[in-house]
C-alpha cells in the first residue's frame, strides 16, 4: 500500500449540558515508508519564515519544500511527503491528512509549481478542492478559512541537523531517532505530526507488531462489516416477506369484496320478495265484515226481546192465580 494510512476513530463523550462533545483520536498505520525520492537536499536548508504563517520555506531550493510543526514537507509529482530530517527518508502522506497550514501556504512560495497552478492567485492558497475534488473538500471543509490574528507560533527549527551533511548524514532510521531524541525536544501541536514523529521513533520490530495489530483490526472490522451486511440482508428479506403478506391480505380483501356485495344483493332481493308476497295475500272486504257484525248484533237483540216477553208472561200468569 503506497500511502501512509490513517484511521480516525471518533469517540463521543457526554458533556455536562445536553449537547455532546466529539473528541477524536488519530491512529496511523504505516504501509510502505522511508521512501527514497529523486529529490536530494545535500546540505541543511536555508529556511525562511513565510509572513503570517507558522511555516518555513527555502527560497534557494528549486522545489516545493516546507517546514512545519517539527516536520519537513515536500510537494513533488502531485504527492505530499513528510520527514523529520531535511533529506529524508520520506513518508507518503494522503492529501486529506496534510496539515491545514501547509495547505494554506500561498502559491508564490511554491518554487516549482505544477502546471495546474497556472492562472491561480499568487497570494492565495492553491485551489486544492478544485484539484482533489468534492470528496476531499467535504472532508476538509473550511480548510481555507481561519482567524489570521491568532496564528500559532512556528515550531523551532531543528538546526542541530546542520552538523549532518554529506557522508555524515544519518541514513538509517535508528540513527536518526537516536540523534533526534538527544537534540530536539519540540512537541508537535498537530495530531498528524505527533503520530508521524512517534512512529518514526519506534523500533522496526515495534512498527511490525503495530502493523500486525492493524491488520488484525482490519480483518475484524471486515468480519463485523460482513456480519452487519448479513443482518441487513436478513432484515430486508423479512421486510420483503412482510410486504408480500400484506399484499396477499389486501388481495384477499379485494376478492372478498365482490362476495360481500353479492350477499348484500341477495339479502335485498329476499326482502323485496317477502314484501311482494305480503302484498299479494287476499284480505277480507270491509263491507262483508260490517254486515256480518250487524247481523250478529240483530240476532243478539232478537234473543233479548224473546227473553223479556217470557218474563212478562210469567208475571201475568201469577197475577190471575
């Protein structure tokens, strides 16, 4: 893997208020490092402070060469490199992890600007968002905006390296670590710079163990990602089955609706037939009922008169005796 890899782990801690404050811990895993480039710096550079920036550059060097936060930074062939010593070896740094103040250096201080810098303002930072695309610009949102009245102090220059040039220049990492630990006490302010310098100080076997742990962590993350993906697929399948069941119930309801309407129509037809039968049944005439009632009343009256006559006859007979 060509780039110096960085993994940013965001840890959220609850704040006293209702809001949460996000704190980040930057972890660096080294793939291939200690690159030897075509660029060569034979002697210690003549570093000059860029006005208004905590960054140095060498106006005599025909390259895009800077010093910031305890590290040397080199922009070569559209790549950023970093080293704790002025002539490397160099580590390749992904664009999204280059410190902001290095990216903010105006175009005029690039001693060998690439062709795509042509036409850009010399007093402004390069248009990195235009060059590296929207994804980079989204990750480094606000990179070109800062309070110019509160620029941090520039790191002290590692002038002890002046004593090491030509054949005396330390090429091995362990030699550089030993000299640096005795001669340079500056603590980097940028998390990226701190991590790079810390890893350069680590022994080779320590870096190998760290790489092995990082690989194990990567495998574990991949396994977790696969499990989460499987769980998502299971949930999606369950959702599909629920939707199918719901559609089946809706179809059944749609199929039952004609049957319900048919039963309702049958009920209406039966009610209509019952009403028709009740209207068709014969009913007694009203005149016949009145005559039958009147005849019965006359008969009752005749029987009453006969009984009265018998009573009167009995009374008369009793008187003659």
